């Protein structure tokens, strides 16, 4: 190996003075340093020869006609060149350590303790909606999972196989509260004071539908998902409507074959009706129903329709005659159904309920008879007498029929209450009842919020049987 040559330049004389070579082999990494001793007035060159564990300093006095000599006076600490070497080695060590850490991380992902994405998908789909909403803040990946159509459909299929819930809404001092519990697993007895959550921004939001596959229609083209605690606003369809059609009625329905919610909106006048429909989550606007013929009719203000098995039923009038209009959600076609031919029943306030998979009519207050639709095309009904329902004496004047469970139990709840809440389930087939009694239902913290009215009655805003959890959003 050829040693590099070093020189000292004198700009004044314009000359280069070549330095003698050290005896040891040197490299370009062994750097010399030029210094000056003001006491002796001499220049010196310090050369640091890099060894394995230390630096060997050598010095040359210029103009003294001497060769390189080793500095032996005192101990020479580690020099700058060795420090450079240590720093370089440290950088290489850190780089290798980082590479090993990345390789270990990649190896860990292939280990059994790493949860695969499809398994995370499966675990999340089995959780209740309340937990899924809470776990959306864990990571962006989990949040994106819960909004995938495949995940929503998987959750819906599992939710439909679970026990449905009874959803209750109350108003107290202008505030709305929501509570739900499994309707088919409630043992008889008292319950501790519980409530689910405070429904904000819902003042005067009157319910326009039952719970239809987890969603509820509110006034003003708004859809409420109680599981997500969110309210979605639909676009208004006024641009399609003639001025002569001044009245409007809307219904929420569900197509079980395609798994889609739809909203039917009827604008009607004295001699015409304009049916419009929108499919939720399909990124479409309102469209006029052109398939089939829509009979001229006027929806009534009573009730808010019932949708089950892909058919929507609502009360209407044709030529001053009361009828029930059926709407096939899949084919989007209308068909009128005549009421049973019993005048005394037709004058009473009637309620539509599903019973054994068929449409049934019953009076809301103290029902004594049930009319079941046997043949919709032939307008044929069957009459069934109901056993007398027995309530607790102090609750009798407040109780109303609110709906029916999927097990065929009629659900009765009070119109209002002060502190305790009472629900009665009546099975007409077995002539049996079961009760759910809640003491201190809303809790003292709500009643203390308005000390001027310590005995304010809480209004039962809505009772929705067969409610199922849903993650549908749009």
C-alpha cells in the first residue's frame, strides 16, 4: 500500500515543503494537524496514527532537521480520529438494531398472537351495537370496518337472530330519554332505576313509524337510528309535486328480499295522488312510482302504518269509505283492502298489528276482539274474541295497547307515570300475563333538575316492540 504524501504550503514564498514519511503505513483516514508554539516560535505537525484500541500520536518539528518522534510524555487520551470511528460504529450499531427490530416486528405479525383482519371482522360483528359504536375510536381500521356494507349486513343478519328488544321513549321536563331491554327475556319482578341515554335535538320530533328493522321515521323526513344515536335528514321532494296536492303523508318500509329501507311519500288532494319513493343508502333521489296503477286515495291521520313481510299497510279513504291500503315494497304496487263488515268496530279507534304473520285489527283501549285478515284479495276477515286483560287497579286508567311482540304477546304501557313504570305482556292464546315493573325509573337526578315541579308526570312518548339493533347509516 502506498503512503499518501503530505506537504506544507508557504503562500508568501509560493513553495511547498514535502514532509517526511512516518515509518508505519498510514492511510488517508490518518489525518495530520499543523500547530504553532509561540514560546519557541516553531511550527509542529501532529500525526495521529489510528490503532485498534487507541491512537498513537507522532510529532514533527519543521525546520529542526529531525524525523517523526513518538510522544511519550504522559498518557494520550483517545484522539479525534478514534472518536470518529466510535461514532461511525455507533451509527452502524443503531442502524442494525433498527433493522433487527423491524425484522422482529414482521416476524411477530406472522405469529399466532397477531389477530388476522378477518377474525377482527368476525369478532366485531358479534358485539352489540353499543360496543361497536364505542370501539370505532380504537383505530381508523376498526372505524372503517364498521361502515362497510358487508359488515353492516353481517351484523344485521346476526341481530335479526337475537332476541328483539322493547324500545321506550319518554319525555320529562322537555327532555327525551330512550331505554330498551330484551322483550322476550324479561323475568317478572321489579327493576332498578335505569335509563339508556338522553336523546338530544329531538324536541317535537313526533314518531311517524314503528321500529322498522332498526330505524324509525320522524317528522320532517328524518330517520332515527336508536342504536347509533343519530338522526339522518332526507332531501325534500317538493320539486316533483304539483301545487294542487297540498297534503302529505310519509311511511317507512323495508324490503327483506333486498335488505333495503324505503320511504314512501304520498302527496294527495281531493281527486289525485302522487306517490314518490326513495331507497335509503342507495345514493338516489326521490322518484315517482310509475309501475302499476296507484288508486286515488287519501291517507288518514290515524296511526302510522305497519310494515312486515315486505308489505306496508296504512289506513286511507276512497270516496268517503274507510279502507286499508297495502303497498308491496319490492314491486312498489298498491292494493286496497276493505275493512271487516262490522259497523260497531269501524267506528272505534282501530290499531293494525301483525298476528301470526297476518294483518290484524284491534282496538287500542281494552281490546276485546281481534280481526285477522285471512284473504287480502277476497277481503276476508276472521273474528276472534280476546280474554279480558287484568291490570293492576291503580294503573288501569293509564294503560294503553302499544303493540305486539313477535311471540304474539300484546304489549300494554301507561300513557304517563310519576316515578314507577309498569309494562304488561298479555298472551291471548294462553290467556296469560307477565309484568315488568320499574321503580324510580328516571332516577332522582332528573327530578331534582326542576325543584318547582317535584311530582311532574313523565309522558310515555313511544313504545316500540320487536326493535332490533342496526348499524345502517346514510
